[in-house]
C-alpha cells in the first residue's frame, strides 16, 4: 500500500494500493466501487466471491478497479484481497454514508462505503468513474416521510460519472427522475430507451437521453464539467434480458413487502433492507442472483466507459 498519490492533495488520509496509484499517475482508467455490498450484501463467503467478480468485470471492461473502504481513520482507495476478505468475513463493520464519513474517519473506526460516501472518496482521489448496481432515490411516500436517499444529494456535489442499472424498483422512480431533473443532473441511458430499474430492465419511464456511442458519452461527461458543473453525470445501462426479473412480479412482491414494513413499524434506512429481503423470499432467491448479475454487468460497463473516456481525452491531447 502507498499513502501518497502524486497530484492528489487532501487533508483526508488516503491510502492507495500500488496498482491504483500507478494507474492514476499514468492517467489510465480507474473505476471506483463501494464496499457496502461486501459488508452488508450477500452472506460470507458469497459476498467476497462477488466482490472479486465485480473487480474482474471492471478489468474486463478495460479499467482498474478501486474498491473504497474506511479503516483506521483512512480512506482505502483500492482494497487488497486481504482487505476484501476481512470486510466480508467480519461483523459489525457499519454502513457509512457521506453524512457519517467525518465522524467515522475522526474516530478511526472501520466502515463500508455506500454510493454517496464512495463518490466523496472517488473525487478526493481523482477518480472520475464509479460503478454500482443501483443507486438510491426518492422513496415511495416521500411526500410525507421526506425519505430521499443521500445518493441523490451527493450527485449534485461530486464530480464523478456514475454508471449503474438505474434505481431499485422499490423506490418512486418517477419522483427520482424529477429530483434529478430539478437538480440539473444529466441522466444518460447507454444503448436503451428507458430508465432501468435495477434487476428489472425497464422502469416504464423513458430516459431523458439515449446515447449509444461511448465516445459521445465521454464527450458529454466532459462537456457537463466544462460548463462549470461540479456534480455527477448519471449513466444507466439495463441488466441483460437473461438476468432480468419480470417487473410485474417484482411490483407485487414489493407491495407485500411495503405492507409488511408498515405493519412491523420499520422506518427510515431500515426499510430498504427489509423490503429487499422480503422480495428475495417472494422470488425464492432469484432476486439475489439477479442482484449479483447486475453488479457484474454495471462494473464491466463502468470499466468500458472509463476506458473510452480516457481514450477520448488522449485523442484530444488532454
């Protein structure tokens, strides 16, 4: 591990793996990944195996993976096999969003990063692409609960291109798109007409922009930032048809899960985990398999788009 990355100046302690440090110094493509899926996703050892598949998918796409974690008051920019094993096998590693980041770093505690906190870390580290299966959004009933994921707020603050399979169908995806429009976050659909819904190929909502050409996507990302915007560009890509789950089936499972959450008094950040587990039971485990497939697919797409962005920059002499 190396503690210093040339060209990156931050009062926050960043610890880079040698591979990630070398790639960044050379201007090679790097894709950031969250660690929450390791500590709070699948059970051990499936979580560790999936994390390694996701990192390999980034490499297949043509980029270097940098899984983000928090340990000992430092942000890990790239996790070693030992780190991934430790985060996957251990218990009690908290989920850390961007609001929690200063407290956890100051206390020197370990933490698994979410989409929002990973974006903070990626920008500090000089990484311009991030991949995730699905991002947070506006929750159903947010008109009264005000339950809106911090991912959406972070998109307005972090200068990172986010590659994902849209947002989970348990959310209010119409309001999620409205929020993104209101906050001027570009939403690009890569090779697909609709805004995808995690392991459902379509949310039933048209994406604002469909772009099929990777170089055009790279140019769009740079143009957004050249216009003086300091936030993210959201690039969505649907899960392959063979890995997808039927939207109507999922909708029925979600309705039952939400009713159960209301009955059991589940509130706030616990709702998503409750509903996702209930949906998995309703689909007899197929949603978990689909979840893994989405993680791998978006990681590969992230690697490919990051590589295309680097090639575009080099062709432009930048």
